C-alpha cells in the first residue's frame, strides 16, 4: 500500500496510485470552529483519515526603503446592519495616495472599491508596490518535516492578487474593468500583465530550495464563465506559460485553478505546460465541468483536482449522497487522468459524517 505522499505525488505525475487520493480545498476557519470544535488543519485531516494537502507559502522580507514608500493605513469603519465589519485603506506613496475599501464577516471578505481606478494608478502602483528582496522558507521546511509521508505541500506564487497576472490585475482594478481594457486598450493591458509577471518571476527565483510540491496559479477570473477562450488565449496563456516554466525550473509542479467554467479552456490550459487543472466545478455548482469528457480530452496531459459538489455532498447532503458522488467522480476519471478528489471549492457547512463518508469512499476506489 502506498503512503499518502506517494499516492498524491503519483496522481500529480498523472499516474495511477493504489487508490483514489482525497483532500479538501482548504479548511475554512468557520467550519473548523462551528463543526469541528476548533480543530486546526492537521487535526481535521487526521480525524477523517484523508490524504493531507497543506497550503503553505513562504514568508517574505522587504527593503525598509521600499516599505517607506508604501504606507498602508487601515481604518475600521464599524459594523453594518448585516453584522459585517467594513474597512478602508489609504496607501500613501511619493506620488500621492491610493484608496481601497471592503468588508468581511465570519465566512469571507470582499472588496467594494478597488485600489486601481485608472492607468495612471497602475503606474504608481507598479513603481512603488513593495517586492520582496529575500524569501524565508522556514515555515515550508517545518511543514515538510511534520508532514512526512502523510501528504503534500501546496503553495501560492508571489502575486498581488491570486495566482497569475490576469487574475491579479482583475483583483487590483476589477474584473469588468479589465475586460473592458482588453478591448479598449489591449496594449496597456499587456503592459500591466507583463509588469505583474516580472514581479512574480523575480520573487520565484528566490524560491530555490523550496520543498513545495505544487503551486496554484491562475484563478476564477480566467474561467469560461467570466471570459472567452479568445481573451484567455491572448491575456492569460502567454503569462501562465512563463510562470509555469519558472516553477518547473525549480522542480515544482503547477496546477491551474479555474473555479468556474472550464470546458472551452481545456486545450488552452494544456498548452500552458501546467501539470494539472482544478477545481473541475460541476454544473450543479455553477461551473460546466463534465469530468469524463475532460478526462478524455486532456487527461493524458493534465491531472485533475476537485469535481465534488460540496453543496449536495457536504452542506445539504447525506453520507449516502457523498459516497455516490465519490464513486461517480472516480469512474469518470480512472481511465485517462491522474486525479485527486476534492470539493470543487471551499465549504462552510455540513455534517461531519458526510465528510467522513467522502473520505471512506475514496479508500474503496482502487485502481
């Protein structure tokens, strides 16, 4: 029998392990507190007997002179009628002040005003946004030592948003504004994406020696439920490809994260050179994934993570419903793609016995 680490690494190499590996897409603090008595990630994984995927990124060190050019002042704006805490941030720099605002509650956080409003704002951001000068890998090495043969380490790249230039730019200026710019001023958009990528690549060079097994790139803004394949090919693919190459040079695999529609993007994602694709969101969760069809089309080039409907399986489900889904996902992928079953995104509710049924069923799916 394989260890969990062997099992997961086999799937990440698009091979067939002894049986279906399973993980969750991160444990949300809300779920840990309200349903698992305040357990931490390690305890939650151990309780259910899952293969462990720990999400850990490096700590960064900055030049004090650069930090002095980017002074962030956060103002607590109090609690609104729904109980959400609101905030504003003023970011002072040598050429003025940038402003953003948002809110948060016990489950999530959001932005109501993006930090960038104009092309000129981007140039200010680009000039003064602090970029690390050194990387501290201590937390990754400690996690690796503690993890042993029980699973893998996942990380996120240094990027001012999520995992890739397009996703990060959408985070900075807003998804709709970025899409408008792709039509109205594509030259500037390419300039902005390239500048973001330069920062990521510079910091990635400092990752040498990282024990991370895989890095998550891209994000939901690249999904086919947000942009067209044509836009993806021009404004995502070239930058994703260069980022993938950088991590591959360090011996780290990448998984492209599209938490939405992805079927029209399958071949484009494969062309980026990435190793895998997630979250394989099914139609019942607002995506469009047909796991069997995706496996047939690109399973020889990409492993998959995800595919499990956490609403019908965990949040509103039963142990029987969770088990049925696991077997369906396994049958859809077993002939073509390496596969780690996981919820197709975060979950915040659901009886623990449903999660236990999910983990137990995976152990019954033998290759």
